[in-house]
C-alpha cells in the first residue's frame, strides 16, 4: 500500500508543479498484519472443516513430515498458525496440562516475519491440553534435544516448540506448502490452513461443548463471534423452551 501511495499521480503532479516539496506518502505509517488476520476475516467456515475421519487421516499421512507436530497442535488445540509457530516452551506446562498463548508469528508491511503480540488482547489465553497432546509435546522436546546434540554449536535454540532442524523458527509458508502437497498426493478434500482451527472448533461444538467455553479456547473477543461463525456446527434440538417453562412453573 505504501508503494501504491508513493506512485499516486496526484502527488507526482504536485511535486512536478512545485506545489509540494516532497511526497507526503513517504511519511505514512502502516499497521502490521499477518495471514491469520486476513483468514479470520475472509474464511468461510462451513464446508472448510474436516470430519473426525478426515482429520485423523491427514494426521496419519503427515506423520513423517517435519510440519506434522504443528498440524497436530493446530487441530488438537485450535491455535492459529502464527500462535503455534510462536509457542515457547516457557508457556507449556505439561504437569498442569495447559498452554499459555501470548505471542504469534506476524508479518510486517514489507512481508518480513517476526514474533510479536497476538492478534487481540482476547487472543492471550490459557487453554487445557489432552494427554495425547502432552505425549506429542514430550516427543517434540526429546527430538529437539537429540538435534541439539547432533548439531552442537550450529544449533540455535530459540526455545520454541515448533522449529526447523537447527532450532530456528519455522516459516509460516512451510505449513501451506506441505499441506498442499499432501492433499494433492493423497486426494484429500482440501481446506485452508486456517480450516484446521475451524475444524477444532466445529468438532467441539458438534460434541455439545457450550459455545462460551469454545469461544474462550479460541480467544474470541466475545461469544457472539463464535456463534455467528460456527452456527452450522451447533446441534439443533427441538425447541421445547415453552414446555420446560410450563414444567418449572406448574403447581
């Protein structure tokens, strides 16, 4: 966008006519953004989630991939891509079975990735994790310790949960590349990377978990966002509200 403003013809003409001394667009400051922000706004949830069978099949065919652990954590916790890639071991409490999400991989206006704040204040959250996620986390840590032993001084630990083979942060685009390759090779119904988060949320709601709990787990600012986005996943029961009220008030 900065380049677009700089190329604006009105500013160029004003400079040429000496109406202004320099292009005011050069002083413009632009907000940081990332792919997760965009996908949160543009993703259509319905039809972009996997069933339990599809999810488990994808995890099975991806188990030999470096990105498998990131895929697993996204599908099992509902974290955004940027959140899982910025997850630090200091925020993983395996004894108490919780993860604390405080940071995310983001991208600035020049396309450079960095670890910064989460999307919103409500995105800062603590979520529970299952025994299976704990076991996978322990495997990740053991593998990192072995890689540190192998690469020695060339290993550059950033204390992140998801890293490359020498301990550095993964490029967010790698998840997309690996997912696309696996989906094409194995003929799986394709969903977006953000669809992993949608899958987690939809399966929870279909299982009857109340929307307020799902909303907090996802880091939504309010439950209204969750309800509007995942209404299709909430089981529709016969409306017996009137009968319930009559039963409560009958004498």
